[in-house]
C-alpha cells in the first residue's frame, strides 16, 4: 500500500516536529509550504523534503497530497485550513486552533460539511502521566472529582534575550502564552473533567517586557459537572520549572510528581504504573539546551502518537483508545474558553459563562 502523502505548512515547528512525527507514523511528506522562498528551500533541503511551494493550492495540486498539517501563526490557521478543506484534504492544525471562536466555529462547520478527518495539535494528551491521571479519574479511583489545581512556573520567556517564536508576543498574530501554552492545559482539563461552565481570569506579563502579549495568566473555573478548579501558568518565571497538578475527589486524590502519578485514599498512597498501551516511542537524543530544538525530545513522542491517530482515522482503522484524539470540536471548545478568559481579563476578572 502506498504511503499517504502529507504537506506541511510552516518552516519552524513544522520542520522540527511535524515532519519527523509524520514520517514515524508512516506518512510521506511530499512538500513543504512557507512564505520566504529562500528559507523554504533551505529548510526543505535540511529535512529531506523534495518539493517546496509558497502557495498551498499549488502544492496540493502538484503533489496530490490528501493531508495538510498547519504549523503557522494562529491568525493564519483558519484561512489555510479552509484552503485545504476546499481541496478535500484532511487537516491537522496547530493550536490555538483559530484566532477566535467565531473563526473556529466556521472552520469546524466547513470541515464537518466536507467529511474530512480533522484534528488539533494537542499532542500532550498522550504524555503518559497525563493519560494515566485521566484514567485514574475515569476508573473512579478518587470517587467523584471535586477540586483540581494545575499550576506551572516556566522560564521560557524570563530572559528577554532568549530566542523565541515572534508570534508568542504579537497580539495581532494571535500570540500570548495563553494560546501558546495555556491552550494545552485547557484541553487537558476538558479531557479529564469535561466542559467548563464558568470562569474568571486575568492575563499578565511577568517578564521584563512592555506592550506585548501576556506571558502569564490565572483562571478559576467550574465545570458543568460541578468540579471547582484553578489553572495558573507563567512562562516568565526565572529558575527551574515547577508545577502542581492534583485532583481531589470524594474518595481520594490523584497527582503528578516528577512525571509519576500517585493516588491516595483511605488505604494509603501508591504510585500508578504506566500500562504498555500508554507508553511513548523512545525519544531522539536530547538536543543542546540552548538550541531551537531543545524541547524536541519532549514533544516528538506524543506528537508521533497524534500522527498515528490521524493516520488510523484517515485509513478507517481507528480503534478504541485510552486517549481520545483532539478534533476541531475540541479546538472550538478551547477557543471559547480562551475568548471567555480574554473577556474576563478585559473586565477586571468578571465571571464569564461558557456557551
């Protein structure tokens, strides 16, 4: 059977993660699409991609690819995805899925009307500790979940001289840490606990920058099932990363500590072992921590699982899994929550009720 052909749009994360993950899942990367032709040619050569184009329509027509993956700035996601859908291509789109929920709703409708397979790059659903955390909740190990905390201190943006994607700080491009990092946590909480009912939020900049999109946020929420929780994250915090992820229920608690999952109840505390089906493929060697590839060893495993889920869905061989692949439906829900957070922050943290 011939390999399914994919086109990757974007020469940054698209080259660093999409291309190797797609290949590991059995796709042929038929072309690379970007805006700067000189950079495009260089990146295509570096990554062994034989064709490159500055026009997505031309790339699809020339290669006959039936999958387009989009790894560009958020303000371009919807237009590129609509182009791909118009050709009948399946689409994998980076997060945040669109510039806002209005764009996201139109994009979801177009994808569903076309009958294509659509997914959003919330690959961290496949991190073993997060998948195992969710499994513990679903299997009732803590009884009825009632309270969740998910907080992180990260140093990505602390150094104002650090080499970072420009869109992270550009509001017009859809930037801000809420979209760059927070969207992953929002999606993860939804995967564990279901839809949000209401929230209040604030967006702020912790690092020594002015007039840029936020590098930090805080949010308190209530889910439709009645779980109270908070989610806070700063990417502008100097020092070693630190995090707290813990859910308390009526019969026990579950938490993540240094990549391991623990449950405590009336019988005591125990570590949960990662089952074989939740293990990731071995990562590549860790990159130079000062290079643009420093996180590849962390990202490539879960992204490969996402690419495998995409392959199986396109091929009609998807089987039931402990990890539900994130679709445009999930992308829209995430955009609605992010829009509500922006609305709350713009109005002094007022309560927002989700649609």
